[in-house]
C-alpha cells in the first residue's frame, strides 16, 4: 500500500511538473532537456540508494521501489512529451503510408514501385498537377527524380493490379494523403521506400487487409505499438522483476533513437522489439523452444536479430556451464530454425515466391545507400570531417537541397567503401571481445542480450532500431553498476542532444549516437568479459 | 553469525545536513534567478558566434572568451576552462537567463556541500561544519558569483579545490604536492586569478612537510596560471594587490576594480586554514563546536566592522580629494560622490554637470545625470540609455553594485528603480547592514 502511494505521489508530481514545463510546446531541444531531466532524476535516485546502502542506512524498500517505479512512469510520460504533441501526431502518416501500403500491396509493388505507383494513383485522383510539381525517389537508382517520370508509363503500375486492387490502392493512398500537408506528402515520397522482409509483409499485409485505412482504423493501428511497448515492460517484469521492468521503462521513455517523433503512432514498428523481449524473458524462464521461436520470428522480420542465436549458442563456451545448458541451447536453436522456416514460407506465400530474393538484393542496395540517420561502427569508421553536411552545404552555396544531398551521399558512400578494411579489422577485434564476454556470460539469456547489443558493430542500422538497447536493462541484475551506467548513459546522450553543435545536423547527431551506443555496447562487453568485482 | 558494526553516533542522520546546507545556499541565492544577462554576459554568450559550433570552441580555446574590462572595453579572457564553460553554457541553455543563473546557483550549492563534507571529514561537529560551509557560500562576495555568468569559472575553481582537498588527507608528500600544483593550475585555467585556491588542498595535507611543499607548489601553480591565463593587461603586481584588496572592503581600492573571485578564494583559504588551529584547541567536541561558531561570528563581525570603518574612511578620503585634489576632474567626481553618499542629489547636480563636461567619454557622471533626469520627469528611454552607459563604465557587478548603492540612497524614486532595472537587468540595490559600497 505504501509503495503504491509513493508511486502515485512521485508519478503525479513528476508528470505535473513535466506538463507544466511542456505546456508551451516541445521542440527537439526542449524535448531532449525534459528527457535528460528525467534520466538525471532516475540516476540521482539510483546513486542515492547506493550511498544510503553503503552508509549502512538503506532506504526502506517501499520508498526505494516506489520512487523508482514513479520515475519510470514519469519517463513513460516523457516519451509522449508530457502530452505536448504537435497537432496531427495522433497518426504518424509518413510511416504508416510506407508500412500500410507497402505491406498490403507487396505483391504488386515489390520493393521498387511504391512511390511511382502512388504518383500514378494520385494523378488519377485529380492530383496530376501536384505530382508534376513534386519529386519522388527512384527506388531502383536511389536518386530523387521528378515524380512526373512515373506518369510517362502508368501501365507499369496499373498492369500489376487487378481492377479491384487498383481501386483499393487508390483509396488507401488518398486516405493516407488526406491528412498531410503538400510538403509533408512530398517528403514522404522521397524517403527510402518500403524495406521490411516478406515475413513482415505477411504480418503487416494481413493486419492492413483487416483494418481499413479510415481515420478510425489507422488510429487503432497506431495504438498497437503502445500496447506492444507496455507488453515489453510487462514481460520483462514477469521474467526479471519490478526493478528491471522499471529500468526498462525509464530507458524506453528517455531514449533518443526511439523517441516518439520517430516511432510514435506508427504501424507495428515495434513488433520485432516485442519479440526480442519475449525471447529474452522466455529464455530466462527456461522456455528455450519458444524463446528460440520468438527470436527466429524477429530475425525473419528484421534480419539483424538473428545475431542473438550466436549469443545463445556461445554463452558459457569453454566453461562448465556450457555443458549444463546444452539441452536448453539445442531447443532454442530448433525453435529458432523452425520459426525462421515458417516465417520464410509465410513470407513467400504472402509476397510471392521470388520475394525473398528480391528483398535480399533490395536490402543490400538499401544498406549501401547513405542516409544521415544510419548508426553503427561503420558510420564512425567512415567519418570524414570534410564530408559533414555542414561542410558540404558551405562548399556549395546556393545549391538546391537535392544537389548538396546527392553530393553528400556520394561522398559518404565512397568514404564508407574506403573504410572497409579498418572496419573489418575492428569487427574482428570486437568479435574476440564478444567471445570473451560470452564465455563469462554463463547464462544463455545473458548471451542473447550481449549478442544483440553487438548488432550496431556488425552492421549499420537506421537509428531508430537502437530502441532495442532497452533490453540491456535485463543485464542490471547480472553485473553491479549496470543500472547506474545505463541511466547515466541515457542522461548523457540527451545532454548531447541538447547541444546544437552535436545535434543540429542529422549526420552529426547520428554520429554522436553511433559513438555513444557503440561505446555502451563495448563497455558492457568489457564488463562481462572481465571478472566481476567482489563487493 | 557476525553482526554488522554499530552505527557511529548520529550516523542515521548523517544525510540530513547536506541537503539542508545545499537548500539554504540555493534559497539564499535564488534571487539570482531573476537576474537578466549583463553586458559582459551578452558579449560572451549572445553576441559570440563561436559558442555555436565545435569549430567555435576551438576559436574560444585559442583566443579566449570575449570579456569586458573597465568602462566597457572589450578584451579576451584566455582561461580555457572558462571558455569551455561559456561554450557549454550556450550549448545547453542558450541565452536563457534563468537557466544560466540556475547553473551558478547549483554550483554554489555544490560548493557548500563539498565544504561541509570536507569539514565533517575533519571530525568537526555537524553544526559547526554547516556554519562554516554557509559562511563561505553566504559571504557577501558570493552573490557576485551567482549574479553574473562571469562567476561560474570561479565557482568551478573552488569546487575543484575543495573536492581535491577531500582526497589529500591520506595522500603522500609527492602526491599532495602534485595535487596542489595541478589544482592551482586547473583553478587558474578556470579563472586566471583564482589559482590561489590551490592552497586549499595544500593546507589539508597530513604532515607539516607536506603542507609546506604543497603550499609552495600551489603558489607556484597559481603564479604560473595567473601569468598564463589572466587577462592580457593584468600585471603580477595588480594580481597580488587584488588578492589582498579582495579580502578587504571595496572602498579601499580606488575605484573598486577587483572582482569577486579573489574575495571568495581568499575567504575559502582563510576558513580552511583556521581548521587545524581550531582542531588543536581541545579534544572535546563541544569546545570545538563553540570555537567554530565563535570563529564564524567573529569573522563576520570583523568584516562588518571593517566595512563600516571603510565607509567612513572612504568619506574622509573623498573629502580630502574634494578639498585639496590636484586634478579638477577627480575633485568633481569626489564632490559628486560625497553629495550622493549624503543623500543630497540637488547638491550633487552641479558636480555631475562638471564631471560630464570634463570627462564626457567615461560615463562616470551618467548615473547621476540619469537620476536628475528622473526627478525632472524625463522619458525613461533617455534615462535608460544614460544608465546603460554608466553601468558599462564598471568592471563587474560588484563594482556596479558599489556605484548603485550611492545612487539608490540619494534617489528614493520608484521610477528611477524601474529605469535602473530595465537598463541593467538588476533590481536597484540597497545597503545591507554593515555594508559599504
């Protein structure tokens, strides 16, 4: 009872303060300040508890737990910017357009025709003038071209649809276009297309066929991720206890890469994340088959979670615990393989027999394309100060955005190619470090989390995928100091995001995020690779 | 089963003292949150494009932070940590006055806590430790540090010094000496003239030999730092003079040119220097607590007495200047100030005009002229312009306060107070008990 009262009191007071601070609206900078304040409060509380414990006068449990849980609730409110969301954000139409339309019409659109067919549909619905006035990204060449090019051969789209499907497609495009300004719509059409795997298309397409693209239907879709996020916290709480759940909720609320403006009110952008959380929780609860299956499904949805199986297989290698978990490991691998197989079959059934081949070549092309929100070791190694967007812009005064962006992308691509050798060398060194960490991990679930954290070192990801670093909260009970380190890390990242010198240009911002997250992953690996200190 | 050792007496309440000291300090300095940015702050923050980018940080570290010195003359403060703090200040809080001042208040509270812990670790009773910590952070000079952004580097220097001092108690001779030297250099890198706080860890050294060696190292570090990081036109003699004068009341220096940094630095050194003396005065806690309290009370009383005496001394000095001054400009200035200090604005009027005629570019008469204009009902914009020019003729906020105190006594007019607030961003000050300008 006392604990509940403390939770409510802290949460109400904190949220009231947050709402007051945000009542005039929240922009990039003030949002980062609010998140930093919450992260610092949580860090301060963790340090205070430790000090009291060391002094021999520990804070009584209901208060200690209550305040931590209250701070987690405040962090959850901070993810929603304490309610100061710009009008119209009840739906992230930019994202939903890609995921809803891309998955529902995957058979017809593939990975390369989304923008071209949207342009044709828009023109047929009376928007030809607007289409001829705007640009779109050619998803084959990855260059931005005049959208009018799509109108030269409309049959390349229409011939792939049945008349009923084409009518449905036009309706969906019109519905999603309806709530957007001209500029926002034009920006949507120059993004990098629809990139999920065929397996996700099977899931997303099924949901999109069931839920109509009406305002109410889309809002319902947008709520799914909030439910999934709540589910992640609940699952972690059930497997690891309240403290890990509170830490995970705090980290989720104050993080930068997966903040609301990236992921909020979109369509099923957190399904793979929820599956990863389920996998870790099930492994902790000794349900290896199901855990492997969840991991396998996450892997066929987004690819990089497949790294996790290496963590399960290698955890405790070379130690007595390796043999102890042999059965568990075997079941996890079987579950993983079965889920991957099922996912592949479902994907092929939903998107067509050649869909996986097409996705593989598309995702390679997509990975090679330069975007300023990429994160990972590759971004750090390829960094060249002369190629910063600020410098490129300064070197091309008066150039159009498209011109300097293309120049930047070309330069970044060649820098990325030049840095292949040092990147591979670093990855080898990192692999050795991870092997040492996994050897000491002893428990398969620790191995799974550690292996997942290696993803940004293995490949470059779009920044928002780093949301899954929330799962590092699971490690809080395995090594002393992880909780404080994670809270300090979250606060530190937000402090950086307040600074225009770091965060004004997106390439600088995501370089800083890359350094921070790669540094965190390496730091955690080192913490696990070394013998824990006795307290 | 082994039971844990019993708690030391009062251990259960160990954590109650520092929040109280921090909160008291923060509350006492809370008025700083209402302050606007001064000219010097605007020069360093708002009108300084170098604070915007990483490249700008390089420029700031190489060339120094833009600063004002004497009558609004622009110069550069070469202290690198001051430059970094200015850059970070803009990056985190932009030119938001409340947030900028809140950082100063938070640093002051941190200083209070560090001093409290330092003294507590020397086995002092908690009330005495709290009193000592508050005597530092509630020192009259301390308000200048939170009231202007220029005080932030000094607070950082003091914070570093006290934090290091907490760790030298168990260090050896070489480590203590090195720490004192590094602290003095770091403090100088924060604020060129604050290297003296390197003496704080030196005085906390465990043995006499270590104290001597560390003190010499600290003085050497402070001298090196002052030569390297002080304002370009500050001579070693001027630094030494300021170090002494800062501890003494303002009017003893003509005009009051010293900044608040040395005042606080010397205060901290003096307080910490007294600790070993008091610790030897008796084994009983009550005696030490009583001595500590007496020390603080006597210190404050002496300060008040010196300030009161200084006020009279300053009057006598001004009278001498007004009667027998060789320089007509200084005679006019002294006569004007005397009249103002005696609350006779009408008597000051002809001397204001005379000073303005003889020294039109200095701005020294503009405050008096603005006061006269207010009483004559002139528009507030003209008054504000005059007051801005007059305020710019002062080096820092402490000097500005000294001048403003003379005006505030002579012009008890709400319109003047409003114009002053609009022109300088500060409320028109009034004398505290025992305070001289």
